[in-house]
């Protein structure tokens, strides 16, 4: 979280942005254009155990499609100002959908193997805002 960025929308799609500014968050659906070859088994960050790619957030997926929920900070013409971005610069955006808590929020969840990841270790190793050693 905290990564700021923007999504530039092609001019022919700008009318489709109407009323989006009423939402605090949006889903971004995008193409992992630099993901490399597909792998069905991957070792996620901070894990020494291989996991099925569909049980991870790894980009080397068979369909190379990514999904993120980001904060919609502002709109300037055909540009969306976003926070919480986790995509590479130039990533092809396939679609935008509003996040609606009324329909999208899930109260009770299970986090599978991710519950065993130690947050302090993750911070120290650099993917959770850690700076320095």
C-alpha cells in the first residue's frame, strides 16, 4: 500500500469514466505483460514451499490477467490518480470496475497458507514497507 500512480485511459473510453469519481476504490483488471513463462507451481515470497499458482498472487499465471483493488484519489480528464498500485509502469489496463462494499465486502474469510507468513519477517525482508537492514 501507499504506492501512488495513475492510469491513462484512451480518449475513446473517457465517457465510460462518468460517475466513477463517486467511488473510493476501484478494481483494476490488467495484463501481466512482463510476467515470463507460465508456472503452475511457484514459491511465493517468504516461502520455501511450492504452492499452486492459483493459491498465490504470482504473475506467471496461465491467463496472465491481474486484479487489484486501489484507492481512486482523483480524476483529471482521461487520467485516474490512484493509490495502492502494485503494477509495473506501462501495464496494459483491460478494465476498471467500482468496488462496492455493499456487494463486494466479505465478512468471514480464510487466508489459507498465507496465515503462516510472519508479518515482522516480511517487513524486514522488504516487501511490506521495510527500509534498511
